[in-house]
């Protein structure tokens, strides 16, 4: 009887959980205070406010830090194993505008959207090596 009660309670809690759905435009939409992911034209979901920026190890991160202060972006996470940062775009710029500015900063190797991958996403096997 106790086991049946636990199973029933677990099923109830799972049924009450909400699923965040991706929006298809580039504007930031919030649901209960959380920003919903944006779905790109390729079907990939990404954060509407976060970028991943990789830097050249010989130049360092200082030019990037200076550029972030100038445009009003904030550092979410400064990776210490690799030369990169996760940054939050300024409120007055789009993700694409922020990407275009950061790509021109000395020492920046790449700027990409923070893609969202879920453990439940289907796996597409590679049929050949490149």
C-alpha cells in the first residue's frame, strides 16, 4: 500500500511539472520569470540572452573584458580551463548585434549562441567521419 502511494504521488508530481516551449522569434519571452529558449531556423534551441565567446590564448581575455564593459554586457561565467566566457548581452542590443561587435574584438576567435541540448533530444548517428 505504501509503495502504491509513493508511485501515485510521483506520477502526480511529474504530471504537474511544466515544460518550457521554445519561441520562434528572436525576442526574449518570459514564463514565470524564466526566459524561454528561442528556436532558430535550423530547429536548434538557444538562449535568447547568452553568448559563448572563445579567445586566443596568446592574446588573452583583457581586450574582450574591455569591450564587454564598453557595450554594457556582463560576464556570466569565466571559464578557467579554456580561454572563453559565457556572457549576457546588453538589454539594448539584439543577440546578433552583440555577436557582430564581439567578433571584431582583438583576440576573439569565435562567438556563438548558447545552444540548449536536452538529455532527451534524439541522437543522430554520424554515418561517416569528416
